[in-house]
C-alpha cells in the first residue's frame, strides 16, 4: 500500500529518527504505519538530498542551523527574509 506523506509528516519522521534518535519501529507505531515505510521514507529523503546543493544564503540556516522543530513555530513569530 502506498502512502502519500505530507511535508509535516516527513519533518516529524526525520526529527524523531535523526534528532531524537528513536528507532524506525518506535516511529512507525507513532505514525501508524510500518517500519518499512519509515525506512523507505528516510532512504528516499536521504537519496534526494544527496543530489541537491545547500543554497541557504544565511550561514545560520545551513545544515544544522535551524532550531529544533522550526516548522511548529507560528508563522507570525518567524523572522522575515
């Protein structure tokens, strides 16, 4: 069964596995899908990100520069470019 991931779900999976260090099995239970779905998602994201250069203009926004869970910050509190 194919699952279409929303951007928020992808960010959540990456946060749980990479930043919080949870296993794919634990994340799968939280996201109500299979462990294989989590592993497949991570594989596709990592494969795609290897093909794209970091184009962040501000050094603080480059790899690892964004605060944890930045997507949960209300939009009115985000700094404008």
